[in-house]
C-alpha cells in the first residue's frame, strides 16, 4: 500500500518489562507477525492531554490521509544534511507556513509523529475561544514540537519530545512491571 498506513497493532508486556509489538491485523483481516520489535511508549505533557480533543485528532488523521505520500529517500538524505531544529526561531506567521509546508513533503519515519502533533496543536489552537494569530500558533509549536517534519532524525524527535515535556513511560499502562529500556 502507498502512503500512510493504519492498522490494528497488538502489544505484549514481557516478563522482563519490555513492551513488544507482536503483530498487526491488516485491512484484509490477515495476521502479520512482527519479530523482535521492542517498543517505547511516550506520554504527552499534561497540558496537551488535558481536554484532549478526539474530534480534532480524527480530523488530523483524515488530513494526513488526504496528503499521504510514500516514504522518501530524498527526505531521509535531507534529514542527514539539514537541521530540523527550529527551537531558536521566533514565532511568526512565516514560521507556521514553513512548518506546514514540511507536513506535505514525502515522509520518513519521524514525519508522522511530528506532523501529527503539529497539526493537532495548530487545529486546537485555532478552535480556541481566544483570538489566535498564526504567530500564536507557531509559538505553541515551538513549545511542544519545535522540529521541521520533513528532516528530523529519530534522535532529533526523541530529544525534542524529552525537552518539551513528553516522557517515556517506565511501566506499561495498567501494570506494575517496569519497562526494560533505559529512560531518556
């Protein structure tokens, strides 16, 4: 399948605390097993979780599906050659436009996470009761996900998430078993 892929993924919490993706159920209802796929769970900051807007999330996913493209080697090369970090830039309408343009480029693995959160934050900000300018929206993106989606390496994404208050869970939700990976 081309573009953004959605599936039902199944996880297992192992005795040693590692969370493992064990497989997925495809759109054709076929089981596709994964092998040796240890996974991390990250918790969004309380400010983003409070009053989480499921309707906005669903709209963001539909928007991402509408602009879905295949994975790109060109984007991967861009990630190695150009910085994704925008945390030192000033909030502005121009920055917001630049970040939006990055959402529409051919993706790499990190693009989906960055574009999702930036789109969600922007959508919720623009729906707020208080008047919101493009500069205000870009300020929120700088606070929570200060990266260009079309060029962030995994280390860029993990660093930005940790700096912005996302945290890797030490235990799988609803368990007392510690997750086996080191905390970032």
